[in-house]
C-alpha cells in the first residue's frame, strides 16, 4: 500500500487533471460543444450563423428543384420534337398558328 502514497502516483493524478482541463479549454476555445462521459452534449450550441446558413441552403435547394423540374419539361419537349414525325410536328405548329 505504500505505492499509493508515493510522489509518482500524485504526479500522474495531477497530470491527468491538468490534461483534462487543457482539453476542455481547447474545445471551448475552438467552438466545439462540451460533451459528457457518454458523448452527449452538455450544452447544445445554437449558432445563429449556422441557422441562417441552413435557411439559405434550404431556399437554394427549393429553387434548384424548381429549375430542375422546368429543365426536365424542356428536355421532354425537345425529345418529342426530335423523335416525332415531321408531318405531325408541322401540323401541330400550323394548328397553333390558327
């Protein structure tokens, strides 16, 4: 039991605590969320910049989906024009003129 009171044991314990404090400080300094012993967040981080970026990306995604739909319609029309019989296409154009 004498090894539990040796200075080496105390040094290792102190070094472990100093390392834990230093690691926690680095996480806080660089914006990482603090975690408990099982990996759960101790304090959820709500970053306004991240929320705004998510809103912008959602809006951009909706715009791109709409544009993609319009482009698909155009491609279908062009494919129909390219593969249809020329007389039928001429007849449809003339029908549109009248």
